[in-house]
């Protein structure tokens, strides 16, 4: 069996510019899904650890928030340079702790660089508004930071998802507590180290590791003003309700069941390669993965092409592992249940073993045809490299199937008809739409966020929309000249 040579030190909390062990003394192993080996241990923090991080952030806030935004973003210009310099090493770390292929891990860090670059544009986006509303009377609006905020990140993108929040929230003048997934905490160590190297003052950014206990403490802490969360819908609902019940702002992104509608006029090669890549990229462990394909009309030839493309995706080569043994078992259970319910498994990724990595957690690409909308695999988020194909007679039926999903992250249509594309754009119940695009993730400055049970709260988590989430408006009315004419407006 292959082994990894990398072994990382204990993953500690990062508070006030220093790495410190958790006061609770609880730890857990960090296991790479590539081989099943332990690569680190992580602190599982308690209330006292969070209190220390919040106090550090509160102490740093007055000076950081008072700094002009043009000065704050200089940190992120330098940080972006560091990310570019360390891209390969950061990608290797992402691959080791998450199980992605190196190409996928590089793409993840490259997206972090793009997100940081967007934060550098904040001076241009925060110019504010000023208007003379009456003779000698001016009104102005400014975006002001909230204070101490928190970001709770998932396992599937240990580097990118923290960058959905860190650069924007900090550039806007807030101080942050990051709670990474306890399954993939090591990337956050490098993020903290590199932000400090870029010149970020101590206490502005803090990392508190842990599990459910620390998530609940974040939701309850009276000095945390806003919470962002990315994870499953089940937990997103809990976090949103708990945070808002404590009078905090909260945006909580949940799961997805993204539908790709494939029409009879779809371009065969482009569609097959896009659908296969969408369902298998990052081992299907992304909320933008194509997990359900709605095949409209006669689609046997197209399904055959998709299967051919799926067979080109080889675990251990161009397909990474899933995050854990439990995840592998859960995904394979969905496949078996669908087969037992009458669906036809055309490409079977169960019982996958990669030579040299026999203890790794791999699921091969899987294509299942003749899935019906009532099956669990058609309704629930599988979070693996599995494509469920649902047959539909026409576009109306396909859109009805998509609209009946509880989720609403993304939907795509593959067609050469502009009229069909427009119908899907207007009628699909999803926050992100793709036309001949398998993974319709908006690029900066456009924001990321779904609808329905894929998102709870207002404002999206990235792009221009995030400015409204991480700031509050201050409105000022000014009059200096008592001699000027007055009316009801002044």
C-alpha cells in the first residue's frame, strides 16, 4: 500500500497572532482520504477557546476598522502575491487532506486567488453616495463594518470556501473567527500564517477548530455580530435558526440537487463531456455538481456517450477520493437502493479499489438510468460521483421535475435553441443557471448563492452582494450655512 510522506504537526487554534492548543484538551485525528492514514491531529475547542478568540478580535477591531479601506486592502494585494508564490504547495496540502486530484486542488487555490483579487477592489466599490438634497443640505451613505464576525466552513473546499468570506469581510473592516471543518483543518493553518506574513495585524483573523460544540458556541456568542455557514441543508437550518434567534445576521448555504436538462438538439460531444465532468469533478463533493440529469425525448445515444465519457474517469488518476469511509459507504448505499428500486446501473463505481491505495476512500464514476423522481437518489444529495438519469417526455415535464426539488442551487440546460434556453432561465427554480454549462458557478464580481433549501438568509456569500451582508449603512445629513433658503426638506 502507498503511504504519504507528509505528516503535519498538531493543528492548533490561531488566536491573537499565535498558534495555541485548545483549553478543552480534546483532539481528533485528521485522516487523508487518499490512503486512510493519519496526517495530523486537531484541537476540538470549547467555549473558553472561542471567548479568547473573540476577545482578541474585539481588541483588534478599533484600529483595524478605523484604517481607511485603501490601506486595509494593501494586505490583500500582498497576500495575493503570496498565494501565487505558494500555489503548488497549497494545492498539495488541499489534495492530501481532502482527497482531490492535484489539478482540482490547483484550481481551488486559483479560485482563492480570484476571490482575494476581488477584495482588493473594495475601495472602488465603497465610494459611497453623496447628494445635495436641498440647498445647502447634503446626505451621504457609507458602509461601516459590523464588528466581530464568524465563518463556518465545510470539508469539500478547505481553501476556497474560507476565501468566500475572509478577504471581503476583513477588507470591509470586520475582524473574523474562522471555524474550519475538523476533517480538513490544516489548510487554515497556512491561511493564517500567510495573512500574518502579508501584514495583517494580530487578532484581526483568528481560527478556532472544533466540532458541533464550537458551532453552537459561535451561534450563541453575544459579541459575534454575523455568521456565515456552508454545509448540509440539515445543519444550515439549525445554524440559521440558532444564530438568528440570538439576533445575529446569518447566511447559511446548504445542500443541492442540481438538475441538468438535456434536450434532443444538444451538442453530443460537448454535452457528454460537460455532464460527465460535472457529476465527477471533486468526486462529486461540491454543491454545484450535476447529480440529476433529466433526459428529454429519445436519449439512448446521448446516454451511451455520457457513459463512454464516465469510463474515461479513473479513480486515483483523474478522480480523487471521497472524504471518509462513512461517505463511501453512504454513496454506495444510494446506488444499491436505486438499483433495488428498479433503476439500471450503466456504469458502476461501487467496491472501487485503487492499486497502491487500497485503504483510500474511492468511489468510481457511476451512471444510473431510469431513475424515477420518487427515488431517494433523485431527491436527496448524494455528494459523490454519481449521475441519476430521469427520463422526461418534454421540456414542461423536465422543468416540473426540477421545480419539485426542495433544493435550488443550480440548474442547467443543454440545447442549441435560444427559446428553450430562455424558458429554462425563466422557469427553473434555482439561483444559478447554466446554458450548455455543467457547473454554472458565477465568476467574481457576480455572487454565489442558491434558492429554496440551498440557502437561508439574505444576500449571497461572495461578490458585490456580500458587501451588504458584512456591512451596515451609516446615513449622515449635513448643513453648514444657516443663511441658505429653507424648505420642508431642510
